[in-house]
């Protein structure tokens, strides 16, 4: 079964908790705190696998969770990091946010993509020891990993897309011009899923052609199989419109040509404006008295398309068609790679009363769900990120609450694994 669109839920692992421990060893006086940090949670990573051609593996498993980080231990032992969860997808898979449908990543290259980042491990009590606080009996919990509901949508990476009504000879053309072996039979919808074939023209010149299952009238609105597979020609740089010019099934080739053009336009105006070559197929079956070919040439010329006469069954004209396609591709831009559209929303200021504050000597420990989200999105090496962090704390009223509780200049504010000195 060919599966090219699925919705899945992914979750990165949570960070491990920091440990509360004290060094105890014979002949070692006042060993002090030595609780280790928790390990980071595993991330969810997408990886392109060229051995996959569909999203079938996601049909029965829809939830993926990376391992959590281990808790810290005594003797300053850090917890083990959770292993990253590698999810393999076919090349050409587009990852979208399930709510906004915005593109998160186009998996057309070979680089891994971190879809959900694992939570950071919490600090052990070793980090909280000071000359005035020599016995800290507390540690920090790990941060939760990111979660995301996404849609995986496979869009084939093909240079050329074969379009046309069912049973016009698309699969036959692909089979005689490449090494592909699609199913071929004399009935509609023989092809139930897209087929790819690599066509070698000459040394150093080749291209990938996709046989798209037959599109019928109303495909853009969901009729037939075309609606399910129109997305696979979104990336194609060139379209080859195959038309049965013989009228062997009692159809009019000009009407077929115009209907398919209308469906492409309705699905995507940009796709309809893509360069197109018309291939008048089954010329070996054309009756001598028929005017089908002349009328089709006129219709193609009106749309600015070149027309080539071929017979896929006898291979007549296919070599000339292939050379023409290769020549046109050389002048066209490369296959489309979609730019990310999705921007992860930053957490806005929450309610200061929801923040838990613990006071120990000159240390103030802050925690809470909103702070977890906020600190996981901040890059403290970046000045603008730090300023955003400061604005959100002030906007939420956290600083006002600290001042009301008696915080002093120079006191240490600890928010998970980030510390800073308070200044009014």
C-alpha cells in the first residue's frame, strides 16, 4: 500500500533530576555536597532514508517518544543522557505543523533535523554550595522535552511529471524509457500509486520521471485518484501531458487535454503555469481519416505547448521526446525545496502567582510550568534572547513579587540550570 500523508505525535525525553548527595569518605572531613546533574533527555531526530519510498511505516504507529535522561547520582556522577530517537523518512517528505499546516522542514537534503529537543537535566546540589550555604539539601528537577503534533507529507522528488487521463499510456512510456517496471494493463486505474523511473539520455545526462496515477475530471475536488497524488507533481520542473490521440476508447483528445489543464489550474495556478510538453500517444492506432491530431496540435499551440507524436507501445518518437525533455530541463531551475514557514511561538508572560519561589539564605529558587517553557526557548549566549527573558520576568510580575518577599541586590536567582545576581 502506498501511504503519502500521515499525522504523528512526537515527544522528546525529559531531563533527569539532579541528585542530593554528600561526600562521605574515611579520613576526609567535611566532604561537602557532591550530587550529580541529571542527564539530558533524548531528542527526536528526522533522518532521510533513500531505501524508503512511502510513509507506510507510520500507518500503524502514530506516537514516538524519545527516552528520558537518567537522574544524577552521588560522587558528582551525571545521569546518562537519553538516546536520540531517529525517525527515518523518505527523501522529499515535508513536515508540517498539524494546527497551522505551516512547513517546519523539507526533508529533501541529507542533513538530520531535530524535530523535538530533549529536556535539559537538572542541577545536583553540588552547584548550590557557597561559603555561607555549605549544606544545600536541594537539587533541581529536569526540564520536560518538547512535544509536537506534525503532518508528514511525501512529495516526490522528480524532474518530470507524467500527467493525463487513465489508460493513455503513461506507465508504458515510463517502462520503455527507463528501467522502471510499473504494472501495465488495459483498464482504468491500473496505476494506483506514483512510479519513479530514472531516464539516462547519454553520458552525464539523466533525469527522474514520475508516472502520476490517472487524473480525471473533478480530481482537484477529490474525484478519482488524482486528488491524492496531485501533490507529487508539485516539485516537478516540467510536465509531460500524455493524450490518447487515437480516441481508441471513444474519448475526444482535445476535450481530455483541456480538462486536465483545467484540473491542474484548479489545484494550483502556479502548477498550471509550469512548462509543459504535450505528447500525442498511440499514433500507431490513429485512423487515416481522423482529424484528432490536427485539432490537438491547434489546442496545444493555443496554450503555448510543444507537441510530439509518439507511440509508447512501439517506442516510435520516444527517443526524440526524451532528448527534448533533457534539453528543456537543462535550462530550468532545480527541483523545488520548500522553505520553512513555521515559527515556534515564544511563551508570553504568565501569572507571577503561578511561579513557585523558595528562599534559602541569599538564594532564591524559582520554578513552574511557564518558567519551564520560557527557559527552554532562551539562548543565554545571545544578547537579544537574554533581554527577552528579562522582559518576560518583569512583565509577569515575578520581580515585583521577589521584591515584596525581600530580595536584596546581589542575591542569587536560580531558575532551573540558569543563575544570575539580582539587581534593581
